[in-house]
């Protein structure tokens, strides 16, 4: 349920885009949701780490940990930029493959 992560009265929006860098491809997923406080930016990628009780926001806290592990095994990086009440931008950086 995407609507649970936005302020009341706000229409949820998600934007996907990619940027090519010299050695990497960077994929972005941006939303206009509730945002994530800076003190939680690192811990949300841990297994079963949650910022809110399941009664408040559903989910197991495993999705970001799985994504982080997969990206790490491919030599990439995963991170985020966020502002409370404005939204979050998750980024995924992967090495370009040379044939």
C-alpha cells in the first residue's frame, strides 16, 4: 500500500530514472513520501531493521537488506537521500559491464 507512506491528502508519486557515469550506471527511485530521518539512513539496510512498529507500517524489514546484499555481491552500492515530509531518493550504483 503506497498511500501509507505519504502525508494525508498527498497523492503518492514515484519516479524512476538512470544516469550513466564513467564507470557506473546509477539507477534512482524517488518518491514524495514521509521521508526518513538522517539518523536512520544506514540502519534501514539491515536485516529485519524497521523504523516503525508493524501496526503503523506493514512489512518485514527484509526487502532493503536483500537488495543491499545483492548489490554488494555485484560490486555495486546502494544508498539514499531523504528529507522528512518531502520524500526519499534511493540510488543503486552498478559497474558498467564491458563486452
